[in-house]
């Protein structure tokens, strides 16, 4: 079994830290695809949008982006949103 890519380890660490501060309820864990598409098309862009999200919503978005990037045809902008989301989660690290 190969080790996780470095970015995956960073993401998992960031999400774990966010969830320690603001646990996600099971019913809130999955972000529906339409909600993800709405966020990706937010005219404010990833930096402003992600900085305005709560810790729980940021963790949900990172989970959804990670899963979306593992699909056959991910939205091209999703990788940028994902990277900025990881940076935002690390910025919030207590």
C-alpha cells in the first residue's frame, strides 16, 4: 500500500483539527452536489467565500471537494478551491 500524497495528509490533518473545534453532525456531513456547484460558482471567489464559512461548513466543503476531485470529470476550478480551502483550514489552526 502506497503512502498518502502529502496534500492528502495535510487535508486530513486540517479537517481533523476543524472537527475537533466544531464537530460535524452525521446529518450535516455530506454536502449535496448542487450545493457544491453553487459554492464553486460564487462570484466572490474561493478566498473570500472560504474565509466567510464556519469551521463546520469549511470541513464539509473540503470533504466534498476532495470527493469531487476523485470523480471522472471534476470541475476544473475545484483544485484551486481545494488548495485554498486547505490553506484556510491551516490558517484557522488553533
